[in-house]
């Protein structure tokens, strides 16, 4: 079967690092989702500290994995 994860948005992302220009920094974020050995990535939201993705990541789930516990971080 399929396991579908929806990535909606992020808000107020800030610079991670020690640059003195951090207050003027606008990130270009993306989201990475890992499921077992499968990895999916959203598009990059260029220079956007509050991106709205509205994207889905579809992962293939083997029948033996139908009753697993998932952890989100």
C-alpha cells in the first residue's frame, strides 16, 4: 500500500549559524521526509521564511509493515 504524508507550511524560519548578517538573512527552505530507506523532498521555497508548500510525499509500504508505529520529529 501507500503511506502519504502532507507537508503544508512552516512559519517564521530563522538563520541557523553565526553570521553577523543573520538579521538580514532570508532562508530558502525545503522539507525532507524519510520513511525507512525511502527519502522524499519538497520543492525549495526560495527566500521565504514562512513557506507554504501544500505538497504530498507518497511512500510504498510493504504488506508486512501495515501495522507499524511511526514517529514524527
